[in-house]
C-alpha cells in the first residue's frame, strides 16, 4: 500500500492529466472549393436539361466539339457525338427530360477534375436508361468547363 502522500500525489497527477486532455470535437467534413464548383456545374447541367436550355448547356462545355461517347452495355455498340449536338437535342426536346446522379465521386488535382457517378436518364417520368457517367473538366479563367462526357448505357 502507498503512503498517503504518494496516493495524494498520484490522484493529483491523474486529475491534472484529465484536465489537460484534449476534448474531442466532432469531425466536420471539409469540402474543397473546387469540388463545390464542380458540383455546381453538375447542377447547372441538370437544370439545362430540365429547362431545355441549349445555350446554358453549351456554356458548360469548353467547346462545341467536346466528345460525347457511350457504350451500350448489352450489345457493345458505341455511340459518338459532340457537346454541340447534345446541347441542340436538349433545346429541341419535345418531351420532359431529366438526368439524375447518385454515388458521385469528384476527384480534383492540378486544375483537372473527374466526375464519376451512376446516372439515370428520365423521359416523361420514365427511366429510359441508366449506367455510369464520367466527365473530365478543366479549370479555366471562366470557371470549370466540361472537356469530355463518357457513359455506359443500360436500357430500361
């Protein structure tokens, strides 16, 4: 058994140690401003589709010749188009279009970004196809611009 003096000293050391222990703080996710900006580009892309706004869609692209490429999962058939053609189709749509994204992952480094997500394309309230969609983007003096769009197509 420890003498009373030692017990008091040990208790005092324990109390001082507890008083100095850092208080855990809840983790708050830090969102990179570039990631937020790319999320905003995706939201404007979706809004342009829903509004049938060709000009707004074109404004998201670095140029009209941005490649749009797809592969149909069941047949392997390839599809090739451009941002200008897609923007025109958006503006000319006679039915209600919407594109939904889930499981979105945005990677940003050195002024280059990749958006990788699952998507669903909805026409007149019905999912017509879904799959994986990947964009590359560049940080330009005019903000983040889409430089390519590639996706898989699973017909519903």
